[in-house]
C-alpha cells in the first residue's frame, strides 16, 4: 500500500481532513503531521478532538511547534520530522506550507538523499519581497520538490519563473462537502432579492463596492437586501457608508460565522458577491466562499482580482476591480434575467462538484501521485 505523509497545520480543521478520507478510498495509507500547540485567529489545536471512526485509518503525528500561530514561519523541534519520516516510511511527502517556510525546507533537507517523492503545496500568488533566509529556504525546496500544488495560476507562474520545472497541479487546499453545502438548503426570496457577502470586513475584500453598487440600483428603483456574513476592522466604516447612502434599513450584519454554520447562513442569500480589490501585498488567492456558494448552486459574481475569474470560470459574472457601475449592471441582470440567473446556478453547482468537492480534490491528487510514482518506478528499474 502506498504511504502518503501530509504535513499541514491547516488539517487541524476537520473540514480540511475530509480530502484525506477520500484519498483513503483510493487505497492510500495516510499519515498526518500536526502541531499540538497551535493557536491562531482561524483555528487551534483544540479543534483536533479525538479522531472520528472514519479518521482512525489516519496515522496522526503531533508535536509542539516553535512560533505557534505563524503559518509561514513555525517549525517543529529539531530532528522530530526526521523521526516521523523514519517511522512512517512514506512513498510521498506532501507539505502544505509555503514554499519558503522552515517546515518545507526541513522536510526537503531530510529527503535530499532519498528516493521519496516530495510535493509542496503553496498559497502565494504575488511576487512578495522575501528576506535572505526565506529566499534560501525557497531555493532548498525548489531544488528538491518533485511536484508543486498551487492554489492559483499566478502561483504556478511565479514558481516556474523561479526555476521549478516539475509538474504543477492547480487545485484548492480544502475541498467543499456537497452534502453539507447542498442546494436543498436554499431559501429563495419571494420579493426583494438578497445579495450576500461572506468574508473578513477589511478594505481589500471590497465590501464598500457592493454597498455603492446597491445604491446605484436604488436610483433605478431596484431594491436589494444585502446580507454581510463576517466581521472585521472595516465594519464601522461600512455601516457609516450605508447610513450616508441611506441604505442602513436594507442591510443585515450577521457577524462572524463559524464554518459549521456557513451553509445555513448562505441558505438565506439569492446570490453572492466577492468584490475584492488588489493591494500592494495581497491578491485574492482563491476565495473559498465562492466554491461553497457555487456548491449550493448559488449564483456568484466576483471582481477580476487574483484567482476569482479562474474560480468562477464565467466571464459574464466577473467585473473589473473597483467598478461600481459594472457590478451594479451585473446585479441588475440577476434581478431582471431569470434565465441567466438559473444558468449561473446550474453552472456553479456542476463546476463545484467537478473541481472543488473533496472527492474531486482527492481525484486530482491521486493522478499526480500516480504520475510521480510511475517516474520513481522507472528510475528504480533503470538502476537494476
């Protein structure tokens, strides 16, 4: 049985581990390395409760990390990852940390003189200025990795520009459960259409653009209800903007929503908008709320920031960043064109099932595994 060792602090979340259960169905033996002391704003080690019956097929390895809560700079005790590698003896190691992280580099170094296949899964999609130590760590990983999994096209392009010549799979990090995010949960509005926004209330997410677009439609006697799912430092400014534009009665602020309640929250909206804007150090890397809404068959509209157009894969549902009028026209079409709205719904559900479900994600991974292991087999036969 082929052994896959996954190193990922993100898999502290049970939703992130669902793809591993799908990989087990393909016949893989899965090991999982997790920090035992992780605390961050997104999740903590306390989320890893006793594994479910299904997860008992996964071999868990846990240890405290230095710099807990820092995704790109934490690391395990010296020598501990080598101990895990020697004990589990994986055929493939998949590290789900940035390519310039200490964890990625340490695994690369321990695997340097072995035939074990190494995959690094990264998130970055901008040419970020790195310090000297990070540049060194990135070089170590690029020189050793057999394949990369990038969250977006931009990340793949950057890796190739920096010298990586192996196979690159473009895929999300976490899949979406089609049973949890089910179209059957949707509660369509009978009168005023409800447009949802889900995410952090920070400037780069562009919630203000949605509010301004709703005001443009109001000038044409088209009324919308806006539902904001999320919280953040811009909430006060957004509420003031809504007040100034006399839209406060048409907006509901739902606040922070934990993952397990997200399907219920999304069931209240008729469409979802992700109006992100680029900054000097941030582009939209994927937009998981898009995939979740699409899985429910909810029409989605997004700006052309970062990976959003690739995730949606519908040019007629994308507007230019900061273009309030462009967004207002798409919202107008949602209200007035029933056929287009239904077409978006069907497209979204099918695309999500094909590309963003845990089953689809595991299928993409296993194709990459088979490709790498077939190369390994050829290399071994050539040595005989």
